C-alpha cells in the first residue's frame, strides 16, 4: 500500500541531507522520486510530480530548478541522461550509485591530486625550509588518512546499493 505521507517524508529526509552537504534540497527530492518511481522522466514530468508532492513549494519544483538539480546529480553519477535536444532528454536513476558514494570517489580523486602537488613541492623545498617541509608532510599524511578512510567506507558499501 502506497503511503503518500511517508513517501514525502522519505524525500524530505533525503533533501535535508543534500542541504546539509551544501546542495539544493530539491536534488534530494529528485533522487528520492527516482528511487520511488523508477522509470525514465522528462524534466517537465519531474517538475509536475514534485509540484504534486510538494504543492507548497513553488520555486524548487520549477523546470529550471529541476534542470539545475539534474545537472548536479548527473555530474555526480546519480542520474543518467538519455535522448537529445531534438527528441528530448529523459532521466533515470543509476541504481548502482548515489550521491554519497560519488562524493567520496570525487574526494578521493581530489586528494590524490593534492598529494601529488604537495609531493612535488616537497621535493623542491625540503632542504631550504624545514617548517614548510614539516607542514607539507603533515598535509600529505592527513590526505592519505582521509583516502584510507574513504577506501574503507567504499569497501563496506560494495554489494550494498544496487
């Protein structure tokens, strides 16, 4: 039995989490909608459906807002876009992914680039400035710790979502 109130609450919880991550709340509403009603959606269909679920919230359910949110979700590999400008784009959830895992993967990539840059700087400056060398070593160590933690988190998720 479908419970509209519980489904709305589900979407609101995801939206609040997105907001806490620094993303628009309606990104979470869209992910929740795509999880609950798995099919291909147009931007307009998503906008209309969100308008039905959240009638009191006009701005976040507009087509331009949905478009912005879909671009964010697509960039993190949460949604997949098919079609073309001519035929119209359709969006669906990539069930093998979610924002948190995508963000962790992105953070890991950023950390690896950061470490490479710090190591290159360390090679050039180590003997001339011991304080800089210490600071660089600390930053590299912390980035490596973060990457280890991220790796463990992603390992625990393997086989979980999908």
